[in-house]
C-alpha cells in the first residue's frame, strides 16, 4: 500500500463520480433545496397549526344538555374569560363534531343543578374526535376553563361559609426558569441536530459506494482496474476515502440548507414550541470532539458501505443491502431522539451511532463531560478500524469480489 497510489485512485474516483450528474444532484443540490423547503413548510405548518388550535375553539352542547340553564352556565361561568372559545348552536352536535364544524361537544349531568346546590360534584363530559388534530388539541383549552370554573365555585362556597378562601391554598406554586436563555435553543438543537447528522452520514455515501464497486462490476471495469499498478488495498482505500468525502459533502450541503431555511423563517425550527434558537457558545475542545465524532461515524459507514457493495453481485443488489444498513442506523437514532443529555446511559458512548448522538447531545446541552466525550471518541476509533477491516476482508476475497 502506497500513499501515492491511494491518492491516484482517490482522484480518479472523485473525478468519475463528479461527472455523474445524478450523484451530484442527490449529494449536493437536493439537500440544499429540499431541506430549506421542508424547514419552511413543515416547521411553519406546525407553528400555524398550533396557532389555529389555540384560536377559534368552537364548542357545542349535546342534545341532552341543550337547555337555557346549561347554556347560560357555560357562557357566563365557564368560558366567559376565554375569548378564543365560542359556543354555537347545532341541530346534530355529534355530526358537527365528526364533520369538523365544531371541535368539542359538552355533555353535562341532567341533575347538575341539584348537585351544585348540595355541594356535590357533577360530571362534565367532553366529547372529541381523536382523528382530528384540532379537536384533540383543544381539549386542554376547554379543560383549563372548566378547572378555573371549579376553583371559582369552591371559593364562592368557602366565602359563603364565612371562611377565608385561602384556606385551600397552603402553598402557592411559582415557576421560574433559571436556565440560560441560550440553552433553551441549544436543547432544541440537541434533540434534532444529532439525528439529522447521523441520517445524512448514513445516506450521503450510498450513491458513491454503490457505484464504486457494484457499479464497476456491472460495467466490467473492476477487473481492469485491479490489474493496474496500485495494489488491491490501495484501490480499496482510495474508494473508501471517496465514499467518506461524499458523505461529508452531503452533510455540509444539508447544513447549508438548514441554515438557509433558518434565515428565511427563524421560527420554523421551533416546531411550534415558541422557543427561539439564538446564539450560544461551545468551547473549542468540544467542537473538535464533535467534528471528530462526525468524521469517525462517516468513516465507519463508508467501510460498511464498501463492504456491502463488494459483496453485492449487482448495482441493484447493493442498493438493497445499503438500504437495510440505513434502516439499521436510523432505528437507534430515532429511538434515542428525545433522550435528555443528563439521562444518557453510559453504554451509549460505546455503541455505534449512539455514541455520536450521545456526544452531540452532551456538547449541545452546555453541560459538557469530557470523560464521556473521550469514551465516545475511543469507541468511534474502534468502530472505524473494525468497519475498514471488514471492507479489506471482503475486497481481498476473490470468491466475494467476483461472485456471480
């Protein structure tokens, strides 16, 4: 194995793939165009949906509860302080609920007056349509109004009994967020950014890996390449470096796309939560660890992709194998998407894919533990060596390389 030979093979493969417009389209243009559009339409769509849920909550009374007394109680007691809740008349409330004309239907006990007079609880049933996001999302709005009504009624009963209404409030809950405002946005990035990077590193090298071995088998160009001066290991390493390079080109293009989408619509990444992602600082050593972890994960996938492409008989077969590899990587990634940085188990820093996600979460959370990052770094190096060893083993076997 000679560095000069590896460099020659690497330049040759990069030049060949650069001529393939499909690879360039998938690796560069698609992420730069599609991700901003998804960021704008999906993120903005969720934000708009949340606004719509909080506004214009149209409710109706069930047929059994459609009386003047119930209507007056709902309008003048339960929803009087909620301008976003509106009570309407419906001939068939359930049909209106199923059609989406109203979001919720209220059904109140027939003998609610007697129970209310006697100080006994009566039932208010809220009917909703679980298949309708706006209907399901409006439950908490009406429930909050009913809870406020309950508290007002309790206070009235206590005052009428000659007692202090604060007798039922031995303590008052006061919430105060002591986290740095910059950490709010960082926490959101810690949830989504590691998944995006892992998925992109998994997908980015697939077109190149599929073409560089399985594709050359179909074009009958692999055997002539193996007869040239560079040794088999040099050829493999050159292809391996090419796959790694295009994996990171995809990541860079996608990050640019995310940044462009953020500039167009800064609220899109908040996904309707109202949190703003603002500037925050990360120590330089932590940034270096993050870059190394991303590079190591890309190199690990590159080795496995080359190995699978070598084993495949044809271009299509390689695509099938590599699609399974992508699924295998995405499952643990999404399974740990909402794991909080402080709740990450120690073994995650040693498992492929999970160690990179765990490392990014620790860095973006602001509570950086360099010992854990070192664990992730060490395990990543081992994964790179193992994946490359598998690729070398596959590429060195004639019955695998030329199987048909």
